[in-house]
């Protein structure tokens, strides 16, 4: 397979459809603040139920993967670069809000994508 942008995107698209276990320590919503020149990640807690679904610890209701959900975040992490955001979350925050290695790897990839979008002016949509 040739290393073209289309082929690499196809690999990523295929991998985005795989099953991953949800992190019992919670999840992040990542977004850009272009005016401030920063990347932000809101952290939300959750509980994983017996079906492997994320549940709101306050209401006991399943948190949908798509669509708008009104929840209160526990923390907002903000930084200028992907590396700075990773240091704040993984090295400076105790206890670490991430408990699974695959979740940490996913966040690192997303933070880099967000940084590239911030620098280039492209739209950023979290995968």
C-alpha cells in the first residue's frame, strides 16, 4: 500500500470503528479556543455499568456517545500545545484522571490533531 493521504486516512477510519473499553475514570471533550490560542479538554466522570456502557454517576442514566448531553465537568485542562496538555493531565494531576493506556494514547493523538488544527486554522472535530 502506498503512503498517500487517502490510504492513511482509510487506515485511521477503519481503526476508529474498533471496540475499545471505556475508561472508568471518565472521558474528555476536547475543543479549541482560537481567541486564546489554546486547546482545552473538559474531563467528566462516569461509571461503567455491567454492559460496558458509561453511566452518569449522579443520575444512573447511560451517557450517549453521540448528541448533546448536559453534564457538569469535573475539570478543564487548557494548554497551548499537545505536549503541554499531556504534561498537565498525565504528570501534574494526581490522581491521574486516565486509567487505561489505550485511552491515554487516544488522547495524545487527539491533542496533536487539535494542535495541528489550531495552528493551521482547520476545523477540529474530536474522533
